[in-house]
C-alpha cells in the first residue's frame, strides 16, 4: 500500500509516540496494517527464538521485559516490538 519510505516514516512516528508515553493499544489500532492486530492489541503471543524471521526474532530476544525496540525492518514491513514476557 505504501512506499518503503512512507512505511518507515509511519513506523518511526509510532515509535516516537509510544516512547513519549502513548497508549500502546491505541497506537496499534492507528498504525498497524497487520490483519487482526487491533483485536489482539498487537500481541503475537509467545514464540521460540528462530520461529519468526531472523531480524524480528533477533530484535525481540535482545529486549528485556517491558522494553520497546527500535524500528525493525523485515520482508513483511517495519515493526515496533514491545516485549511483555
């Protein structure tokens, strides 16, 4: 739907808002293009290292619980990851 530059800009804007104290659930609804993510509040569940694409998995497993990633690029787009457990 968007150019790479537009998608990166949106992801960066979302990251800025969440780091400024924005409501995670509201930001997921506003920014996520993943089908069903608004109903799940962006939660993709627990997964073992290596189950997701490498860039996503590496970024997720580098985080401490409660920490939010930088913008992560994968073949599926740009992601902002919050580790919850």
